C-alpha cells in the first residue's frame, strides 16, 4: 500500500527551552567595547517572544536538532506566550 504524502501537513511542536539564548547569541553580535561600538541598555534587550520570532534553521541545528530533521520542516512558525487577558 502506498500513501501519497504530497497533501499531508505535519505539525511539530515543543517548548524548546533555551532556544532564545541561541538566537540571542546570533542576533546580538558585536560588543560594547571601543569607539565605534553600539552600547545597548538592559531595557533594550529583546523579549523572549521577539527573539523566537527570528528563529532560523541554523539556530535549531545549534540547539541540537539534526539537520536531516530540520530539512523536512519547510515552514517554522512561532507563537507568543499566553497572557491572562481574556
């Protein structure tokens, strides 16, 4: 029996605790040392949700997922954290 998978959507989900640190390391390159340095205040740091929205496949690989698995996921979507508002 053969199954046509061309119209099947696979959805993978998870918490990915610590992925924001991997993305932050990539996004916030540069240092605050030297005359031409850009110095950011602690209040200018991106929130966890803002960082996760910038996820790239290489971030997931650095996080520990194997490249063969990442290559099978053509679309990556992020969700914001839930709030108590109704």
